C-alpha cells in the first residue's frame, strides 16, 4: 500500500468530530482567525473549509460502507454530512459569541471601573458621611458580582459544549484564549477590589442569591444559545428548512416571552470563512458504489 493510499484510508476512518478537530488544529496553528482567513484566501485554488470537510465526510462514509446497499450508504452519508457541518457551524457560533462577549465585557469593565473611581474619589471620612454612598456602592458591587457570574457561566457553557461535541478541544484560536483569560482576570480583580473597598467603607455585605439554582439555569440557557443556532444553520444549509424553523422557534420562544433577544452578531472574519452559499454534495448521495 502506497503512502497516498494509506493516507486516504486514515482519512476515511475519521469521524465527523475527528475531521473537524483536524481542521481546527490546522487553523489554530496560525495563531489567530484573521491570519488563518488571509492564508486561505491567498490560496490559488481556494476551497472553503466547510466544503472540504463536507467532501471528506461524504468520501469517508462511502469508503467505509463499500459494497453495502445503496440506501444504507445514503443514510450514512447524510448522517456524516449533518454531523460534520453541525460541528463546523458550532465552532463558528462559539467564535462569534466569544468575540462579542469579549468586546462587551471590555466596555462594561471600563464603565464600572470609572464608576468605582468616581465613588471613591473622596476620602473615606467624606464617603462615610454621605448617607447615599453605601447604597450606591452596594449597587456597583452587585453589578460587578453579576459580571463575574456571567463570565463564569459563559465559560462553563462553552466548555460543556466543547466537551460534548468537540472532544474537549477548544474552538477558540490561541489569541482568543489569551484574551479570554485576561478578561476573566480583569473582571475578577476589579470585583475583588470593589468588595474589599466596600468592606473597609462599612458597606453592608452582599446578600446571597435568592435562587442558587439560577446559575445552573443560566449555563443551560447559554449552552442552548450556542447549540441551537448551530443546528438551525446546519439544517438550512442541508435543505431541511422546516426542521431548522422548528428548532429556531423552540429556541427563541422563551426569549421572546421574556422580551429578551440577543442581537445578531456582526459579520467579521468568521463570516468570510463561511461566505457564499454552501451546496451540500447531494449528487454524491446518488452515486452508486462501482464495486
């Protein structure tokens, strides 16, 4: 067996998760998303990552079932294609939501940091004479504690999704991982400073949450915010619009009832990766194994 044939045999044995993880390893080697996208667009014969993954998924499914009945082969191809495209779309969803969250948290931190500086600009004696100061500081502390909880919930939700669908492999590029870690540290540090100042200024301690289970519920909600849109996008690409609509409605209904809908993410380098209409290789489903 030649090296090329051995390589094809190995590729044919890869699961949808393994195909996506191999692509992620190749992409992450560039360090950041922008560098990876530029390298892809610079290729003379550019094949989008999703098209490549879909082609490999279909080829692998067919090779593994050589000689089987056509309906068995078609079902396996459809399943492999759906699982592969979903994982790609899930990675895209994680990249976009993390980018948006980092931008939002940076702005929120700047605002809350400035508010903290204004509240503590006078001496401690003057602050203690201000009867409204304890309430204002307690409100600021509550906002900071909420941001810590929100960042932690987002991190746990992403980790849960990556564990279930990506074998525990992070979807984030190395620069995004570093940016996330830095933002977590900054948020926690600012909150620790505020809590310490509140203690020194005699501000009453923060009250424990009314519903301890709210944290777990928030993580569940954030998991759905990653997974359900990715499912919807995948089904739309594969021509299963009715199923996509059902999933989207089920995901959005509770948000609409609470009058809270997450705004759409801006198009960026992620959008350029997934640009243009994706045409699933449906013609491959109809081919019959020559053997």
